[in-house]
């Protein structure tokens, strides 16, 4: 597991998520990661660095989450 994946999971815990709700796991291919869980409509795969950015900047604290995360919306926000 990379440092980015470990940091992303630590941030998710700080934001109130259990591993069942949201977790970052190694993805297929070098440097890839996968954000998945019950609080995202479908898994999001990208580089570990990008997934860490998503977790830090886009995923809200669990108490503020209004609806499950949608990968398309996340990608739109990343491009903004």
C-alpha cells in the first residue's frame, strides 16, 4: 500500500467514515487506487495521488454528506 492510500484512508477516518462506507484500496496497475464503499454510487479509479486529492478536497465529512458520491460529479469538480 502506498503512502497516498494510507493517508487517504486516514483522512476518511478523520472525516467520520468507516471502511464499509468509504475506503481507498490499491487499484489495478502501478500507482493506481480505487475509492469505493456504500457512500459512492460506483467505485472511482485513478492515480493514488488523484484519489488522495479527491478525499482531501472533495469528499465532505460524513455528517455533511447529503447523498452518495457520484464519480461523474467528482471528475467534474476535479476539472474545475
